[in-house]
């Protein structure tokens, strides 16, 4: 789909495009026996769906923010959780140039938020995961990259979009431990809009705004994660200290060692310093970097037992998120 005619220049440099509307996840659900999930009927994503509408309006010369929460389940725990964090949620829409209404489609998972068919009691505290983000004014959705990255680091526990919690299902529910291929397939497809999301959140495509998902035609979380290895080469002391506190010093050291051993200075130089600002976020540049590093990343994950996949993903996603936000702020 073509970009909006009046889109700001920054949108073009970020190479963001509206995602295709697909029904891959819905089609995949038909391949899973209901008995595999412990109940009959269509599999449900874990947690309670919550639709959070964030609006910002200008009152005289000072912007004012407010949030309207639509809890589809009327769950008191969800309402209390949202009320406790209303200030953070409104801060997600803080860009001084964009007054775009946003809707965050998310889920609460944890004690008190169990969906039928899933035993989520092993999650000791509530977590909020993102299904997607709807930006209602497609000409102003340039504000969305920063918001996605902010959500990765929020005090709410928004460490990851919903696609990154799905691997936990096999550990949480005993009946799906042998369904790894199905989980991997669902993990690869769940970021796309499907009939279940349409019916649950009453979202029907571009007519109600551009819908952003972790896996789509624009820059994905997976790409940010892999590209995080490039950011790691900046030797940012504060960044690595922060990473060490989250995944442990040993895991952080292995990430740094992997970067040192596998990413060439030429690639780092071409991305970090030699490419003009207006071309640094282009899809071609990102693809060139990923093509040069993806095979080595896979080989290292297989060869190094301490470099576990989850540790790598957690570490480099956070590195990439901070790096990406900082670069956006420089434009």
C-alpha cells in the first residue's frame, strides 16, 4: 500500500509502510487440534484482552493528555492495574509534533488474568503484552517507532510484544509440551491481523487506522534484535551495565564476546558513521547488515551453550530499542 501523500519526510527515512492484512494466524489455528490445548474450540491467546485508547489534545498552548480504557472482560484486576499506571500509559503519546490518537491492543497475563485453556499461574506477577498498535491518523504515524521502543523498556512489564511470550506456553501448559513445531509456526505468524483480533477488538483494517504488529512489512522486532549486535559494538558502558542487571553479567559478557568475534569493523563503520542520517534507516541498509550477520548469529547460538536464545533475544532487543530511539531523536 502506498504511503500517505502528506506523510512527513521523517516517515520516508524510517522506511515504515502499512502492513498487509493477513489471516495467517487464523488459518494456522485450523491445523491445531483443540485437544492439544486442553479444551475444545479455537485456541485463545493467553490473558485478558484490553483495548487502551490514548488521546492527546491541545488546550490553549499546553498539551493535555488523557486515557480511555476499554476492558473487554470487566476484570477488576485489569482495571486496578491500568489505574495504577495511567501516568505511564499517557506518556506513550508525548511527541510535541504528533497529536495522534492511538489504541494499544494488549493482554494481561498472570495471577487473576488466566484465560480458559491456559494455566498461567507460573507467572508470579501480572504482565502486559502488546498485540498491536493502532494509530488512527495514518498521516502522523511517524510517532509510532519511538512508542514501540518505549514499550520494550517500560516499568509496566512491557518487555516484549505478544509474539515473544508464546514460547512460554509450552512451559506453562503441560498439554502442549510436545507441540513445539506448532508453537514455532504460530510464533512466526501471530504478528499479523487475523479474524480473531478483528472480532475481539472490532478492528477492521486501514479504515480505522494503520495497524502495527511486531512482524510485518516494516522494521520488525526480530530485525531490531539482530541489529542490536551492531549497537553493542559502541561499547556503551551504561548500556551494558543495564543489560547485565537484567540477564546477568555472564550472559552480557557472552553477548559482547560474540559481537567482538563475529561482526566486522567494516559493517560497524558503514552503519554507525559513514551513512548519511537521511538514509540510515532504509530497509536496504538494514537488510545488508542482517544478511552479513544472520548466519554467524545462528552458528554462534548453536555452538555456544551459554549463549541461550532467550538471553540473546532479551539482551539485544533492549540494546536495539535504546539505540533506535536515540537515533530517531537525532533526526
